C-alpha cells in the first residue's frame, strides 16, 4: 500500500482525482480524522511532497509505519531552510534542483506532467504568449519589459496579488491582468493549451525546471524561459525553447514563427507522471531520469 502525502499545486487539487482510487491521497490541510487514519495504517511506501510543510511528529510516525519513506521537494532547499531538519526522516530524498541534489548528496528527479489527464493539443489559439503566477515586483517588471520589446505579440499575462499596493499596480497596468480567483489545474492546462507559447520565469533561489516545461512537452507547446539550465536537458531544442537574454529583448515573434519540432514518444513517456513514479519507487521498469550535471 502506498501513502501519498501532498498538498495541492493549485487552490483546487482535483487534477489528481483520477489517482485517488489507486493511492491513499492525504491533503495536509485535512482534519484530524484523516490524520488519525494515516497514523494507524501500515504502508509499503510513503511519498511526501514538500516535507517542510509537515510536523516532525507526523513524519516520525509515518516513518515508523512505512517500509520505505520517500520525499520529493519541488522548491529550492535554501528557499525553504526548515527542510534540512526533515531529511533525516526519509530513506530517499529527491530534489528537482540538480545543484541542490549534488551539493546535499540527495537524489535528483525532475517535475513531470500528468499523463492521467487526457488533453489534446488545441488547434485554435487565443494568445501568442501566456504567463500566470503570483505577483512579485521582479515578475511585474519583466512582463512589462517583454511586452514593450514585443509589441506585435498577443500576451496573456495574469498575476495574483495579495497586498493592496500590488493590486493597485496591477489595476494601473495595461499589460498585466489581476487574477481574482484560483484556477483548477484543468482550467490552467486549458488556458496554456490556447496559447502558442508559455512563459516561464525562474525563481532566483533555485535552478530546477518548473512544471511548465513538462506541460509543454505534454501539449506540444513552445516555451520562453529565463532558466538557462534547461539547455542541459535531453529535451532541449532551440526551435521549441527560447532562453531569454539578460536584456529581455529577444524577438519572440520570430521564435513563434520558427517550426516546432515534435517531442518524441520516448521523451513524452520519460517525463510523464507514470514514469516519474516508477523512478521514485526505483522500479526496474522505469526510464531513468538522470541529473543533467552528472555524467552517468
């Protein structure tokens, strides 16, 4: 039996519902009854996403009741420093950041796309370039710069602001919309599917690839990114992935018009959730996902 401990990537975590009949999925915000249930169960594997979100007592109990305790961390370790005290509870600890994995003697694995979600590539698009994320001043400025340098590109820039000051900035912008509600994962995929290109803005404190890269593999979409590390990965193709320069003055329209190179079935299978999970439990049936900074 597998115990799958996580919290939603987005406000509504219904994207995983197709897996609920196979795995015991526990949300960290659930009530005490659910916690009591997992205290009493015995598991072959317990897989914890973002272990920094959980109390030591819960992790210790899970370790005692599990044959194998596994963690996956999709954030920078330095961005969540309390994660370091949690590593001791796990038999295997995976990081999505290749340098965090090397520097802290952890295992590496990328993010993934959900192959349990059946979504077909959209033949009609509404926008050239889409970005949806939380408000930061740096993101706000970058989105305006990109828009200024690429006036012929139809953008769909949406930020979620939490402070009154940030909401006022968004209200004054003709380029960026204010997100008034959280999208479900299915809604987010639909929006991405209706855009020619997805924009990815790397957080300064980690070097791992966001979920956007793998959604683009799933959807056969191009991506524009500030993450230079993507050039190290086996799916990198300059026809499909544009790494922005420091001045943010790349010609995005020219990139959009460059022919797209279809991802192979091998690449699509490799970065699916199904294969990711086989890697996590170290199955002999997995397609290995290696650290791009290590020679294997």
